[in-house]
C-alpha cells in the first residue's frame, strides 16, 4: 500500500490519543494520530515522524501521523494499514495459493473476524493484528491489555472446533526484527489464549514489512515463540 503527499516532521507531544503536536517547517501542526494505542516508546519528544496530508480540505487536521523513526528502525504505526497490506498480499495468493474468494469483516458466531478467505478446501478465517512494539530486536503484542483480542482468539478456537480453518496473523510494521512473542507482562491472558489457540489448531503467523515513509508491504516470516 502507498501513501500520498508524505512529509517529515519532529514530534513534540501528544495531548490525547487522537492528536499529536508536530513541528513542520518551523511551525506547530496539530495532526491526527492513526493509532489510538499507547505507543509511548515510539512517540518521544524530538522523534522524526512522517505525515500524510489529507485530501479533505474541510478536515480540522491537515495531516495524519503514519510512521516514526525509532533509532535505526522506521516503524509504520497506522492502525488501518495491517488489514490493507494483508488484503493485498492474500489477494495475490501468498496466504492461500488456491484462493478463490476474499471477504473482509466476516461475522462468525459472536465474533467478527477481519477476513473470510476461501479455496477449494472451503473457509479459512483470519484475524489480523498490527505489531508496533519492539524491544531489543524482538516484537511483542499487545502493547496494552486487549480483551477484544482474547475474544477473537476464543472465536478462532471455536471455529476450528467446528471444522473450519482459522489463523491469527501478526503484521509486524517494521523490518529488522528477530522474533515475535506475546506480551505476557502486559496482558498475560492474551498470551495464555494465544498458546491455547495454537495448541488447538489455530494457525499463528507473524510477517515483517518493508517500510518506507510512503509505503508498506508485507515481506518475510518472523519466528514466533510462544
């Protein structure tokens, strides 16, 4: 996926989870943050950030904050991007080589999953999660407690029990990491649910991305350690 009209700025502060103050060409711009997560280790004063100018002239904020530099890493932090890049990647047959159909936002029981894929074997349910938390070369999910994430994993387990294929797919929104693991220190219930899901037949995948200031593309598998 690609962004248009991207510019770099210097992060100043984040008054609330929806907006950031960014220095752009010597002036302070109030920007929309496309990620409502904590992102405390990313949005630090002085960090170089990348902004996409909105095509809507009536919007209150002219720019969306989409990426940030963290040392040598360029990290995409657009929370909408993981589903978009997975959809592009899956549509090209990279997840299911015999793909015959892709349907986003599919309801199964009391859960709504990101994708319902199909091939000659039938339905394959996929829940996509974006990963932006990095520590010493490893990436972790979640960066904050997520009861919704636990519910999704329980739903995927039920789908497998009913004879469907199902997976959780972690889109690592950066390049140059060594492994993925659940963030048990932040939300032990999610880690427990993820290990149970894997043991019950739910696929667990993590892929990194090629990231530039104006693009994001799924690239290669990341080792998963549960």
